[in-house]
């Protein structure tokens, strides 16, 4: 009878190593999958989309400001050169 118990005990030890290996593999798969979902959420999640849309809006606003400032600069340069031409002291310089 003890021989049968020893044989059964040996089978359990062999199975426990196999079960332990598969448990580790399954845990590793869940960890890698969870990390992948986390990174995907960081890159493509809602907050990333909000930041992208805000940056696009800010870019448009800044481009409009640049255009307005160029127009103002042209007007002020024209006024400056008109005033400079009217100044008799600066004619020869």
C-alpha cells in the first residue's frame, strides 16, 4: 500500500511542477496584456486626444496672431518710412 502512495505522491510532485509552470505562463500573459492596455491607453486614450485637439487649436490661434502681427508690422513700417522721409535732417543719411 505504501508503494502505491509513494507512486501517487511522485505523480503529484511532477504535476505540481507542470501546473506551476502553466500558472506562471498565464500570469505572465496577463501582466504583458495589462501593460499593453496601459501603454495603449497612454498613447491613444482620451487625455491624449484632448491634448492633441488643444494643441491643434492653439496652433491655429498662433498662426492667426502671426498673420495679424505681420499686417500691423507692415502698416507701422510704412508709417515709419513716411515719417523718416518727411524729416529734413535724415535726407542725406
